[in-house]
C-alpha cells in the first residue's frame, strides 16, 4: 500500500467536497470550503481517529469496506474510486463481486431526502448507506461491522428487529431474504465475502439452513410495516423498495400517510434523532 499517497489523496478529495454537496449544514466560521475530518468520518461511518491516521500515513491496509465507504463519502468518480483502491493496495471490485458503488448522482438524490428514512442495500442485503432519519427509526447502524451490516445475518443471527411480524409475514419475509441471497450467490459465485456469509449463516442458523436447502422462493414487495420504537411507540409506515437502473442497488424508503398520527410521530422522531446525532 502507498500509505502516504493514500492519505494525501483522501485529504485532497476531502478539501474538494463542500458541505452542501455532501448534504451537510455549512455552519459558520469554516476555515476551508471542504469537509472537516469529523464530517468525512460521519459520512463514511468510521472513526475520526482512523480518518486522521489514514491521512497522516499512520494507518495501513484499510479494508475494502472502508475504501468503498470513503469513495462514496468523497463523491469519487469511477476512475477516482479505482485509483483509491489501487493506492490502498487493493484490486478495484470487478464484475465477479457484488456491486457496492453508489454513484455521485444517486448520492445527490439521497441527500435531498433529509426528512425521510432511507437505507441503501447491495444485492446481498448488506447496508451501504443509512441516513440519520433511518438511524433514528431503526437504531444507529454506525456501530455495525462486517456481517452485522447484512440484513439476512441480522435477521437470523442478530438481535431482535424493531419491525413487528406476524407468523405469516415472518415466514414470507424469511423466504424472500433467503431467495434473494441465493440469487446473489448464483450471480456472483466468486465473491468470497458472500461465500463466507452463506457459510456462517448455514453453520449457525438452523432456520436459515432449512430454508436454503429447501430452495425457498420469494421476493420483497412494497409493504406496510409496523415499527415498535422505544421512544415514540409504534409507527405504521409504507416501505417501498426502489431499484437503480443499471445497478443492483436497492433503496428502501419509509414514509407515512400525511395528516396521520404516524406522520406526526415520524416527524418527531426524525427531529429528535437528528438532534441526538448532531449533539
């Protein structure tokens, strides 16, 4: 890894991105037009200390996930992203790996949904991006690492979700999760991270293994979900899954019918959650 060059590139591109372009408030008395280290760390979901050590050349061998997160937060073009991977001593993800790149144009679209819970997943159900309203609704995902960021792993091996399920809806949801993961494994058989995920799930979840071996079929549909939130109580929201043309990215958007109690609670939750994240 070209440690010094990697840090210099991150610093240079950080100086290029304005807070407005990243969907952040500008504030006052800024010394430079670009992002602060704290802001880049927030956008990339890594610690400020790690960003500092990377830029100063005191940290080496960042993971694929970290480089991908930095490229996304810095709004890099495809060419710049590939260059950052090479500076990290990594091969840029190729056609044999699950796509995880959020283009700057899609990022700008997401930046405009400031009051709406939104999460972006790849074809395996691994979280690539979650905005502050989503964190307020579902719990802060910034502490999740590795397989914890995968929706299938969290459902079968992680803590209980805030989403309420009936026995019927749980069965349908699990079948859809497993079917989606199987389809991704069929399309990307050389993706080692995906292979390790399936192996771990089969080894530690009897329910997942049974569904996988049975060839369960299903698909995610737009649905109404009830989320039991510990602070504002239950919210019943519409959950729509949008796909990006030419990409396997999935954008999940949670909305409430205007004028309802659910809309009021979602608005309150978004404000409270944003204040907590900023404070």
